[in-house]
C-alpha cells in the first residue's frame, strides 16, 4: 500500500469516527444520556487517527510552520515551487464545508418549526394536558368514556413461578444515610447479584407492607396501584437470565421469557451501555385504567408520580445494600413495550431502573 493510499484511509477513518462522536454527542445531549455505547471508544480512535495523519504529513506540517515563522519575522523563506491544484482544491473544499455548515445552522434558525395548532394557547401537549387536568381548567375537550374498574392484580397463570426469599431479614443503612449517599451509579462490577438482594429490591418497589388492606411500600393515589414491575435479569445468582414479572401478592417472580435480554434493553434505552451491564433492570409499566376509572383527567399525573415514588424506593434500597442504581427515562417506547409484551396503550412502559454490584 502506498503512503498516499494509507493517508486517505486514515482521513476516511477520521471522518467516520468524528461523525460518530459528533452525532452520538448530539443525541446524548438532546435526550440527557450519559454512556452512549462506543462513544468514548470512537473518540479515542479519532484522536489516534489524527496523530497518524499528522505523522504521515509531518514534513508538510514542518514546512508550513517554517513559512509562517518566516513571515512573522519579516523574512522571506526559501523560494516556493508553484503548488499543484490539489492543495487549493483542498482549501476550496474546507471553505465550501464551512459555508455549508453555517448555512445549515442559519436555515435551522430561520425556518419555523411546524407543529399542529393546540387549543388554549398551549405551547406543547404537556402544557395542554396540565391545564386540562387542572380542576376548573379552561381547556374544553370532548369528555372521554372513563370506563370501569379493572382487576387490581396482573398475573400470568401459565408462567413458571419462582418464589423469592423473605425480604425482611436484612438491616442496612438508615434512611438518613441512604438519602445522603444516593447517587446515580452507571458502573457495575462483573459479579452476580444475590437472590436475596433481588427479593429486597422488588419488595421495596411494590411489596405488600400491610397484609389486611394490602397496602404497599410506595404510595398510590386511592391505593389503586397501577404500576407493574418487570425485572429483566442479566446476572442474578441461582436465577436464569430472562424477563420476569413481579407477582405482588405471592412475592414471587413469573418467568415470561428465558434468555439474555441485556442487549435488547440497551437497544431500547438508546444504546446506553450500562443497561446491558447491570445485574438487573426493573422496567416499570402502568395499567392506566386502574387509576383512570376513578381519577379521570388527573390519572396520568398520579401514575407518573407513583412511578417516581417506586423508583426512589429502589434507589434507597440499593444504596442501603451497597449497590449502584440509575433511573432511565430516555428509551424507545415501542421497543420496550415489545420486550414486555404489552400493547403500549392499555399498558405501557414508563421507567427503567438499572441496579448492579458497584464496580
């Protein structure tokens, strides 16, 4: 391979890796992501290729700085040979690229966003919903059929059921200590999570804490409990990897799909690599009708609040046991709903909580 061919290959590699870093950086910023898969690696590759490119063209770099220093000192350098057309063409390409980028940004500012018009001067659908769900709100929309009350528990009668150890045989950090130490942790060790730890985590999420009235560990509007918990197990001792459903009444897991689904959760989570490295990812979904039949237009507010209560319980329980946890709300809904086997309408995924042994 000739030196010029090698230089062109290095340039192509620089462009591709640079584009990947740029695009994934923009996506990460837009969605508030953290560890985008291969993002850091591509950055190192790009930096290495830049060093290779400079090494291959070192004589040109030295000659350029010699000429620059000569001009700065007011002395003329050595007579230069007439350059061939390639360098000027390169300068033209750089100039065209810069002008194209500037033009693209300018067009992005000048062209207005086209969105469907919303009633009541709302700027987005969230603001419209917030106003509509307020008692005495000014937005007038057709009154939906709120329907009746559905079953309070979801079960999979044909699924294999795995009982979990008692969650109460453990005393960890105090609430104050757990709150103080709570952080989002995305680096996990290559160690199995114990089955006892998994039991305490799902119990902290939604376990029954008062048998007579079946009150649970997290508050719920009207004690209607619309949230379902699906542990996606990657590495838990004495438990096959797979997608499970937490059977609240029995404090047991129902096996929905056996297999390794860390990659599927990572893909659904916009390729945030730590999701596939966690010991378990808890996917919280909502059966909306459980709350809608009673609280009507306020239902969605209450359901999202409850998902937040549950996520914080998982955080604090994980910290209490010395584990790392991280909440993720940036994901592709259709991919995650498909993984759980829910329709995304009557029941839909709302939240992911990754938990693992700290690195």
